[in-house]
């Protein structure tokens, strides 16, 4: 019977921690997002009022406010587009890399894999900062462009949306390569030979054999890049300019600058519903499904 | 012949892309000039100034402290989750359990940070604690989102290794606790170390969540660095980058060593 006690201890210690420090905070975001905002501290009214009998004091105005104002919707759309473009470029660069690493011989493969992932271990903030140095007006990239005669005067490379995309693709690339490699590694190289023997040319082999088999890896890698990029705050703040506003920046300013807690909470909660929930539900269903099929 | 040329080119360009910015950063850290972009000559001046910068040193110590503590807590709780998900059949509201332990992996940091801050403020209104935010609140937040990373590593390791070893030990008279301490934990120890290293690095590197949950006397290293480079460049940060990147990459190599060990 000691087992049972032990199991309970193992299951419930983290359970308790995560309910208290993860689930309840999410619930509080929801609570504040449906509260009526007012001037004061805290800047919202209680959702339960007891002065003249019991009254529930909630509103969806914060959501209406966000979803009807172009400032907010536009920023969210900007973030989605940014995430889409960055994910695409990560895939474009990551796929051939992952593919060639996976098809190398085993010793080289492990070395290459470590080499690809190790930069990911160095500080995120500093890797973004490195691009700030590279893209300066008198930075190394401009020096090269000038010396090659491609431009006659330094280009403004920093503080625009392209610099942001550059920084994101650079910092998130390993997150794309790892899952891709994971799937490509499993697959039987003989299939490529077989398809060549059967007369398919390179392009056809790629589209009919390699690509369909790597779909799960592409999906996993894309999600790992796409979702955090939508909420990304640091990179646009360091490398971006005023040409585009993004979701992360808007949320930050709504909270810290405008002190509109209900508005910021509504933004955050919308983000959870639109971005995170579909994926989490999918994951839970998938893990249940695969467990069932195993037994 | 031709395809292997393409292959080497792709790999070379990929690695160049990944390492070039890091090398540029290290290169400029040796620049004598206060104006970062204008090369004046090789010098260790900024390393010297870095070690005499009390603000950065203090922030570094705070960050290491928080990272070590939160990695330890997150590892204990993460191992429990990983173990529960693989070895314990009856978990009440299992979908909810999976939801709690995997969502922090995909939730944007900004949302997590905001929720933690509002939680601490509400908690203070209800029970009068924590009266101000600081190292404790950063620690709690970091534990919360590092748990998921440890759990996933442990889960993968436990799924990998054969349950029969544990069952054999039980048949030989070991009780449940003894199996856990004498068989299971030693086998997954490398993964536990790997999980700790990952959690440590994530905590050390976190800017967004810490910015939300910080308070007086709790400026972590990323917060200080960000305030220095948000609007411009800083030669001291260049020197710091070179040191930090080197240290973190070594931690990364250790992580690989432990995570791969005993795998095949």
C-alpha cells in the first residue's frame, strides 16, 4: 500500500504547483479580461459586487474594443504575417540542412547536429544583439556591399521589418531543424534509391517521396517556430522600427504604458484562444490516440 | 560527385549562417574604441571594464542564483511529471494534467509573464503576500515554465527504456521505493542532469517573464543587458557576450553528452 501513497506524492506535487502557479494565473487573466476598467489601482472593478445585494459585474467590452479597433487587429495580423514569412524561411533554410545532415554518415551526423544546435544554447538576447551589430550603417554587411560596389552608400538595414525577419529566422532556425531531422533520420534512404530506380527524376522524387514522408517533421518544426514568433517581443524591439507594430509590442504597451489591465488581459487571452488552444487540444487528442493504439 | 558538392555547400553555408554573427560579436569585443563599430585596435579594455561594472556583476550573481534554484525545483517536479505520465496509470483528469505540463512549452512568454504578474498582484490583494515582487516571484515563474522542458526529456527517456528491468527487480524482492531509487533514478540520471542544465539555461536567458515579475533588487542579467542595448550598442555588453556565449555553449555540450548517454 506504500506504493499508492508514493504514486500520489509523485502525481500531486507537480499537479499542485501547476494548478496554483499556472492554471490560476491563466484564470486570473480571463477574469480581468472580462472586468470593467476604471481609473485607480487596480485599474478594474471587481466582478462580484456585494454593495446592493449580489451582482455580477462583467463585460465583454474589452474584447469588442480590441476586435473593432484597427490598431489591435492590424498588429495581430502583422504578427501572423511575420510568423508566416519567418516560418517559411526557416523551412527553406532548415529543410535542406536537416536533410543533408540526416543523410550523412553516422559520425559526421552527430557532429553536425551538435554544431547546428549549440548556437541555440548561447543567449537568445545576445544573438539578436549580434544582428544589431552586423546590420549597422557602418556594420560589416554594409562594408561588404560597399566594397563589392553593389551600393554606393550605406543601406539602412536596421530598424525595419526585414531586419526583424532576419533576426527571427536566425534565432529560431534550430527549432525548425531539430524536429525535421528527427523525422528525416528515421526514414529509409533506400526509398530514394528505389524511386530513382523506378525512373523518377530528382524533382519528382523530392515531391513524391521525400516531402510526403517528412510532413510530420515539417508540421512540428513549423509550430515550434510559428507560435512563439507571433508573441515575440524582444526581436522587433531590438531590430524593428516604427514601420510595423506587432502583437507583443501592443500587449506590452497596453499593460505598462496605457495601464489598461483589462485590455492587455483580453489581448493575452485572445492570443491563447486563437494560437495555443487548438494546438494543445490536438496534442492531448493525439497522445490519447497513440496511447490507445499501443495497448 | 555533383550531389555531394551541393551537400557540402549547403552544410557549409548553413553553419556559416549560424556562426557568423557569434564570431562578429566576439571580434568586436576586442575593439579598443568606445564607438563599437569603428575599429581602433585590439584590446582587452572592455573585459576589464566589465569586471569592474558592479551593476553587471550583481545582476550576474542574482541570475545565477535564481537559475540554479529554479532549475533544481523544476527538475524535481519535472521528473515527477515525466515519471507519472509514463509509469503511473491512474492520474485523475489526465488530459488536464497533460494540458498543465505541456502548455508552458508553446505559450508565448509574454502571456505567461503577464499572467504571473497579475497573479502575484491578486494574491497580494487577497492574502497580503508577496508584498513586493523580486527574486522570489521570478524564481516561482521560472520553475513554472521550466517544469515542462524537464518533463518532456524525462518522459522521452522513460518511454525509451525497458520496463522489464523494473519488474525484474520487483520480482527479486525490491519494493516500490527501492526500485525507484536503485533502478529507475540511476538509469535516468543522465537525463535528469540534462534536464537540469536545460532549465538552468532557460532561466538564465529569460528576459520577458523576468521583466514582468521583477521588482526592487531583482535586476537579472538579461534585464540589465536589454536596458543597455535596447536603443544602441554597448562595448561592455560585447565583452559580456563573448564570455557568456562561450560558457553557455560549454553547458550545451554537456547537455548533449548527458542527454545522449546510454541512449543506444
